[in-house]
């Protein structure tokens, strides 16, 4: 199943100009699946796990449940989606169309359903 899912994720990755990496991790930031191209930056595991902390802070401010977090850096942008028990992280160039990345949510949902079932069984 993992090879099939990676193949679909690579197709999605190649659809968006400037998208470098898609990481699906658990709520603690432990990567489950990752696809990337040669332009993807080296990601430290602690970077992915900070999403959990950020969504907790948003709810403490009374903003409600965090659905998406978008971070913009000098050369990259990171879009993270809350799909508990999974977190989906997209790493892209700073010039990548963020709207295109956000639109991938609908395409990636069937893949996440398969992974949720696999995670629940383990």
C-alpha cells in the first residue's frame, strides 16, 4: 500500500509548480510518508512536531480548532493541515501559489482515509 500511496503523492507533488515536499505524519510529528523532489530542503523532525504546539496555542486564544497553518520564510513556505490523527505538511518555494497548495486538500483526502485505517490498525 505504501508504494501505491507514494506514487499518487508524487503525482500530486508534480502538479503544483514550486511544491517540493509532502509529508504525512502523526500528531506527534513522526513522519509516516514523505515524497519530495531534489529541491526540497532538509527537514528536521522537530520542525514538523511544532505544528501540534501551534494548534494548541490557537485554541487557547479562543480561535477554535486550527484547520490550516501557513508559514512563510525567506525562500520557502510551509502549509500544514490538521487532519487528526494525521498532519499533512507541504513545503514549497516562496513563490509557489499557496491557493494551489490549499486546493490539494480535496485530492489528498482519499489517501488520508487509507492511511488513517492503517494507523488505527497498528
